[in-house]
């Protein structure tokens, strides 16, 4: 299990999403914390560290800290 890390800027973006999108994102991130490589896709070249999480109208760029078992939200884009 990976711990989720989110800075204040990305937390504000997440909090500002419509209710349904915010819930989808929370569920997708919970799955990513459980198994980050299975729940995400490579971001560019597959280095196993920079990943993307796509939930319909939301794209999240994630940095995986495998040594520390942390999942860092790098960017959240709402496309809706």
C-alpha cells in the first residue's frame, strides 16, 4: 500500500472538482495506492516512476516513490 501525498495547489484543484468527478478521482487514487502500476499508465517513457491516472474527464500525473511507498500527485487536469 502506498501513501498518498498532495500539495496545497493540487488539493485545491481536487476540492474544486464537481462532486461526481471528485468521487471518481478519490476511488481511482485509492486503487492506485493499492497497486500503482496496475491502476495507472506510463507517462511518456515507461520508467515505472512517472505515471498517469485517467478517469474519464480527469487526468492526473503521478510520481511514484517506490522506496518510500508514496504516491505524489504532480498535476491534476480537469477536462470536463
